[in-house]
């Protein structure tokens, strides 16, 4: 499979619109994360305050994502996306205005972030469920690789751009993010209306709110792959503590923080390109466990590093390992789920991912306050390796997983 073949997916006009919206949203959120992380830590000098950034988004998200998945299976998915994206644009505009007013309290930031958690609980299941109906089924694995490559490209550009724009003021970053979401809304309005396709095999149960949970619990491969991500990233995520490392450990300032946040995406993007050129056709389970194990090892290396170059290298390889897990999970979950409940199963997957990311940020901030940032990161890396060892034994279906399709 050649890279130009992946780019031919853009011949599907609606997929091209989808890809531009997804890329622009990822770019905006990566820029926003750098600005918020640095601003909150500058105002408080408290690691736990960084943890509350993740918690403010996680609580409404985890409370509402199952509702969002159910809605995605019963309401036009394009309408959901446009409505929630509009709310996100207003929220970003509000953060910009609060910053321009020189408000030094952090609670307005937490309030707006909680709005983002609410909207994400609705747009994320709809966004994930949209793709299989925008490209032919045989091209879906290629679309997963291309989506990941586009996301990682945005994740490379976003933190670096956010760190540079922050030198002009945080309000500049927040205003640019709001402008990107205005572009997303304009482009997204051209997406086709799409409702879930209900086949006769699930017609009698597709109205049940908890069908997504039932499906995941009865398909151990799906349960194993998304729960592995939950616990591995929950314990091993060092992202929330990057502002502390940039400010107090490596002493590199906002532009350096942007580079630290970019580094995992560089590794992930290179891996995504490699997966586009050479997809995983055999031994998928072993590749996935190897990727998560690499994530844990690199977390340990980053934790003990006092060299900016070594820290960047560790985060880069960490992103490569994470990409292997993301790739396999994305194909396995979507292709093994009927479209009639794909929104609800995507909601379950999003809930696990959200728990690993946002709740992981709170866990990192809390342990950093208790033990210090360095010990917290190293403890997280060790626990991640423990999770990998445990899941190898608990889910032999994943250990023996060969072909994804």
C-alpha cells in the first residue's frame, strides 16, 4: 500500500470535508491545550490545578457520553456535529474575552472546559460513527490510517503554533482557536445528513439505551482493547505535567512546552505513515501489546531525563508506541460493530479514552502534588507496564489476535 493510495481517499468529496473538519478541530484543541496548561500553572503554581483541567472536562463527558452515543444512533449525526461545534466556538470566544479582561481566577477556565466536556460527549461518538459510511468498506482501514496521520500532523503543528502564539498573549491563541471552529462549521455544513443504518438483525434491540455496553461486554476482544487503553494511559500519561517539566525541570518556557507536546505526535505521525505504507496484516495483538509496552518504557525514560533532547526523543518514541495501539483499536472496534449501534459502541470507546486522558491528567496532578512530578511520572510508567502484563494474561483473545479483518 503506497501513501499516494491513501491520498486518493480525498476523491470521496464528503470524506474530504470530514477530514478537513477533523484536522482543523485537532489543530485548535492542541493549540488550546498548550495555552491553557501554561496559563493555569502560571496563575497557580499548583500541580493539582493542572489535574483539575482534565477533571473539569472528564466529569461532564463521562456522565453524558452514553447519552451522546444513543443520540448518535437516533438523530442526524451532521446536526449533532454542527450544534456542538457551534457551542465550542462560543466557549473558546468566552475564554478569549475572560483573558482580555485580565481575570486572574482559574474557575472561569474550568467552567468553559466543562462545557467542552459536555459537547465532546455528543460530537465524538457521532464523528467516529460517521467514517464507515463515507468511504467504501474495503477502504476503511486505509481511512483509519489517514485519519490518524492527519490528527498527528495537527498534533505536531498545534502545540508548536500554540507555544509561539502564546508569546503574543494567550488571548491570541484562544481567538485563533475560535476562528478555526468557525471554519469547521462552514465546511461541516456541507456534510451529508446521516442517520444510523438499522439492519433486521438488531431491529428489535437497537432502541435500548445500554445496547452498546451489552455489545462490548459480550465481545471480549473489543472490551480488552479499549480497557487496555484506559488503564495504560490513565497511569502512564505524563502530558498533564509537561508545563511543570517545561517550567521547573527543563527550564525551556512556553515554546519549549509546545515542542514537548509536539514530540509524541511526531513519533505517532511517522508511525501512521508507516502503517499507511505497510498496514498490520498479521500478529495484530502482539503488535498492540508491544506498542503499549513501549509507551510505558518511554514514560519511565522521560521521567528521569534532565536533558531536553533526551526528553524529546523519549516522547517521540512514546507517541510511536501509542499510535500502534490507536490504529489497531480503531479498526477492530469499528469493523466489528454493526452500524445500528456503532454510535453507542463508539461512545463506550470514547468514554474509556476520555477516562484515560482527562482522568489521567487529574491522577497525574494529584500524584505530583503527593510525590513530586518526577516520581509521579515514573510511577505511572511502571504501572503501565504492569497493566500490559496483566492484560496479556486476562485477554488471551488479544494476545492471539492475528488478522484484524
